[in-house]
């Protein structure tokens, strides 16, 4: 007993001596092996450590034990008190001087946590962290469809992660790592065998995406071979029979991103929209889908003699829209750069890709196309110089059996709205038949082929009625100078 007490006493004296030596070497500073949230503060004074902690506490590591993610502490509502944390580091080293001098000691940071911000921050990160389960699917092997196994997913348990932080307190952040609690997520379809016959039919064909540009009228087909797109096939529990085939987002998205590299910088695909269109097509048993090209705003450098009106006319955008895209623009100077809004601003409805109407102001003609073929070529009348029909790419946006224009006291039969000359206004220019005034007087019956209207496109009553019935909302109307 006496010997044991002596040994314990010697160990205690040794620790005290070690602390004394450490204190002599490092003065009132932090012992060398002390870390806080992954930041080495060993050998520093409290003031130096506080400064280092304030500058270095900019990243936390989140881990689900298999993967790691980095995030700013502020994004999780975590704020550091650097002075108190430096004091914690000093105390931690002196509590375990042997480890602090010959090994490593992790000190708990002094932090405050905004619970609401923590909840919101984890919710923002969940999409990145979650692993989506993979339903049983289908692959093509030597020309034959085979079922593929499902894969489990995992979802971030936000409440569980917060509870873990609460239970451990600041000690949970001593190493700068936050442990994430994950919940297993099972796929909804675990056996795709019943879909093999349907898959075999689908995979007899390439998957084709028709990419069309409603502004230029051009279209191109992007094709994926059966061997390529078979790897995207998966199953869904959303079909009428409780089971159907679709294609996984990642495979389709990667294909579209790769193919869309051919587009110039002024054009792009809405990838979410395009992926959804392909998924819907396959779910309906089709191997062709449509994707639309979009256009960015353009930049124009003002040349000598140009005005807002002349520039807008040349670009085919009503000039009030150019003014709206350049707030505060009152006059132009040579070399000035102004924004020309994208023509997509006038395409308010889903575009109908197989129908198109072209209006020629110079020729006073209306030409109707279906599936790329000209089916009608009619005489027409557009707006007078004081109230012109504006060139541009527009779209059928409304139908009125007999619209009334209060400014001119005109009734316009079979009116098809095409564009609003003023942003936010209900005033609309479009197609119509011969207008009447005062309940009976018919205007412009003998004027087709001459510019006589106040901005609309005049057709004969017979042609206006035919177009009214044929051109649904979404049909593109191109008006050229």
C-alpha cells in the first residue's frame, strides 16, 4: 500500500513537474498539442489563439461515415466566441499536459447555435447529402432486356442530427466534424421483371430527342442508341397498373448536356424541362421526345444614326420592351451598349412545334406551314406607318370570336391575339377578318395587300375563320419586315 501510494505520488509529482516545465517553456501560452475544431493553436498565447480561431473557423466537415461535405459554420447558424475558445484551449492542455506535450488534445470550442438557422441550413444541404434510392430497372444484354437489382438510398435525418449535437454540446465540434444521422430509404420498385416485355419493345429503337428552336424554326434530332439509353431505364410505381418504365434523371441529363454543347452561347436548353419531357415520353411508351431551345438577352452597341425605335425594329422587338430592359435610358450615344430582351419573352405558352405562321410586311402576305410544308399563302394587310405591325417572333396567345377595339370603335371577327405592343398592357395586336363599325359598316374589304390597319394583320373573313380554328395557343407567328 505504501509502495502504491508512493508510485501514485511520484506520477502526480511527474505531471506537476511536466506542467511546470511546459509552463516555463510556453509561458502562459497554450501547450503544443492542443487543437480546436481542426485548428492548431499549440504554442500560442490566448490572444494569438483567439485571432487564429477567428480567422480559421470558416469550415466545418459533415460526415455520414462514408462521405464528407464542407460547410461554413454560419450556414448552420453556428457562431464562435474566439476569446472563450482560446481560454478553453489553454485549460484543456493543462488538464492533460502529457497528451498536450507529447500527443494531441482536442478542446471544445465556445459556440452559440441558432436552432432555426441550423434547421434551415441542414434542409438546404439535404438535397446534396441524400442518396436517392434506385428502383429495379432494365438493361440490354446481347440484345435482350434483363432486370437490374434495386439499390437502397439514404436520407438526412435532420431532427436526429440536431439531437446528436444537442446531446454532445460544443464537444461535438471539438474536431471540427459534425456527424450526420442518416435514414435508410428503400426503393419503391424492387422487381422489374414484369416490365421486361415492355422494355424489349422500347429498346428496339434509339431514343430520339427532337430539339427545335421556335425563333429560327430549325430543328435537329439527338439520338441515343439502345445500348446507351438502356442504362437509363428504371421502373416507377406511378403507372395505371401500379408499375411503369421511365428513365433516370442522371442518364438523360448527362446525354442532353453533352449534346447541347453544340449550341452557341446565345442559346440553351432548360435541362429540367427537357429531362421531364423525355421521362414523360418513355413513361407513355414513346422513344421520341421534344425539347425546346431558349435564347438569352442580347447586347447591342449603338451605331451612328440609330434610335431606340430603329434598333427595336431591326431586332424585331417592340420598342417599349427595349426601353423596359434598359431602365433610365432616355437618349443614345454612339458606342453605348444596350440590352435587347430575348424573343422568348413573347412565347408565353408551350410552343407548338409542327405549326407556324409567317407574315411578310413587305409582301403583305400570310403563309401557313404545317409539318414544315406550306399549306396556305394568302394576301393580307398590316399596319399603317403611324401604327405599324411590329416585326418579331410571337405566338398565338388568345382567341376572341368578335373582339372590340375601343380606340377605333371597331369590331374584329375571329380575332387571334399575337402580341402586346406595350409590356403589361391588355392591348393586343393579332389576326382578324374585315372589321365593322357602328353595327354594320364593313371596313377595308377591297384593301387586302395594302397597309391599312392600326397594327393588326387583316385577312379575308374566310381565311381568318380558318386560321382561328387551326391555330391554337402556342403556335409561333413570325412577322418579318
